[in-house]
């Protein structure tokens, strides 16, 4: 069977960025999609999955060296570690192993798109210059995002393919079984609050309730990934990608509460990791009572990430205008995004 002109290799296919990109490519048609992840995935027409240990160079070569038709690599894999220094080795190794296995054999390779984030600006270290811009100086290393980009820049020299790097904010959208998903966290936290007859309390400290921040719609990010991978104007550059507006939780949280028909009460700092740890029985009752999809509670573990998001006590935003100047038109109102994301989780019967 002949291959389509465009063959996308999506690395980190089950994460929030990779999953939404695959759905976007499927909706467009004209793309063959190959998804990489440790746990594989459900194949369907035009989409297949490869289970591979990207930390293992030999396994990567064995599983990926036959991917001669790949035209675009979308790299969105991530391995978490306790410290910034410990993040470098595994996350750089995974990218290197993918490129070493695929780039020499994929004769029609056109582009490698790299997923980054505001860690490039030191957002994980504390208050950083805002709005962050792509021209801002890097912070003191170690920083795996910077080392990954340096690797791509050096590897691309003299080659016909190009690279791009996208820097989203907190990504919000549909995904299951991934720990970095604030949208799922809010959906389940609010649904459980309603089930228990409780008001919706912001779980972070009062100082986090009034910061100015932005977020990135996962669907918008998917459009940006494809734009960066196919637009000559985006070649060999990095871009901030967010919804294009800013908000304060103190203004948005009551609106989110109304989306669940809940009252809102003042913030009450709590560890989501701790308070959600014993909620499996409640979840199982909700699944049975409301006829929800049978996702085990172990697939819902965004609490550590969400706790970090809700604990930010400094402004958290970046300037997205460079992408606009280079031709990416995408934007969405954040309130609208949350309403649509919650509706999507309801449509998929993840929440009542």
C-alpha cells in the first residue's frame, strides 16, 4: 500500500500534546500517523502505534530504523525527574535516540518540531521576567529544554530539513493517563465537589488567586505544531504559544464554578495530592451512578501537576506575538476554552 505524502511521527503520542495533534491530523486527512509511546495505543485507519523504550538506544534503533517514509517528527515526549539536573540526561537521550534512529533513514524528512515550555524562561525556578519573550536570555543551567534545542540546531546544520520549538503555557485539554493535565484535574475536582454537595474552592493559597497568567488550549497547540512544521516562516525558530489572553483565577474561578452549577467559596489551600489520594471509592460510585466511561481512578492522576499550577504565586505569562507576526493566526478566549474542554469531557463520559 502506498504511503500518503505526509507521514507524521508523533513522539509522546499518549500525552496531551501528542494525543490532540493526532486527532487534529486525523480530522484533516492526507496524513499517515505513527505514534510512539511506552504503552503503545489503539491502531485505526491511518494511525498506528509503536511501543518503544526511548531511553534504550538499541530498542529505539530496532523499532524505528524502518520508518523510512517519515516526513515530519513531532517530539512531545517527557520523562519526569525530581530535580532540573536529573531531567537533562533522560530527556536529551530520548530525543537523541529518536533522531539517531530516524533521521538517517527518512530521506524525505522535512521538519522536526520540538515541544518545550516556560521552563526555558525559568518559570519552574520562581518569579521570571514577564511577559516572557523568545529573545530572553537563558537561565543558569541545567535546563533540558535548552540542551534539546541545542542538539537540534547542531544536527540540522547543512541539512535540508528544518526544526522549530514551541513553548506553550499550562496546556489544557483532553487526555487520559497523563500526569500533566490541569483540565482533567479541574473537571474531576469540580465533579467530585458537586457529588459531595460542596462548593468549589480554589485549592491554592490566596496569593495564587490573584496572579496574572495564561494557558494554552491543547487543540490550539495542535494547530500550532502543524503550522510550525509546515510553514517556511517558522523554520529554525522558537515560538511562544498560548491562548492570547490573560486571566486571574479570582475572576475565572467563579465562572468555572457556574459551569458545574456550583457555588464558590474562598480559597482554601490544600494538597491535591493528599486530599485526592483516597477518592477511588468515590470515583467508582460516580462511574456506576452516572454511567461514565470505565476509566480506572489510576488513570486520573494529574494532582501533582495541578497542585503546582494552583500554587503559583507570581505572574506566569509569555508574549505570543512572534507567532502572530510569522503567520500563525490561532487564538481562543480562555473562558470559552474551559467551557468547551468540560463539555468534551462530558461528551466522552469522563465526568457527569
